[in-house]
């Protein structure tokens, strides 16, 4: 299974914000630059994360992005399910429906594998993703220098 670019960026944005001190809340533009993602894409991701209650954005002087308590404790499996949306790994009913769809065992096997993938991510939280060595590296790159610990 391959995650969409949107989900990938959302997870990286959450990880970046998980290592931020409140007084150093970065802007969307700064997060985009640090994570090497286009600003417009990052802005869309941040808007969705705000809608989900995971990120708070303050405008003006002293503003910036902060991770909410819910964002810090969010399950990665739950986030990936939410951001990826419903759907199967393979498209059996698309524009050219698969001729095997009425008697195929592959679809259900792939669905079980997809659920196992999500289940393996369920116990992992955003906060856990930024423990060492990832957290110190994120702090270092946000300051403009890699810090490998």
C-alpha cells in the first residue's frame, strides 16, 4: 500500500509541530520550507489538520502553528484512515471493471492486508514518532542545521 502525498505531508507536518515550543510556533510557510514541500500543498494540509482539531493556527504577530493535545496523542492508524479515506487497495469496479470481481478472492485478501497495515499503526502516536533520533533531527533541521543527535 502506498500513502498519498497528502497523507505523507500531513504526518510530516504533525511531526514537525510536535517538537515546537509554543513561543517558537512556526508559520505554514516555515513548516513548508523545513519539510521541503510546496507552500500551497502545506496550506491545504494544515487546513485539513485544523478541521480535524489536530493543529491550531494563530494569525498575526506572535502567531503560528501549534499542535493540539489531540494532535499530540493522535493515533497514526486513525490519522491515515481518515486522510486516505475509504477505498480498496485495488479498484475492481472502476471504468473498466475487472472480469473476476464476482468470484475473486484477491480483493478480500488485500482488504485484510490493508486493515492489518492500519492496525499496526493504531498504537503509534504522533508524540511517539518524535522520540530520539527523529525529534532531535527535526529540531536541528528547523533551525537550519541537521542535528543527528
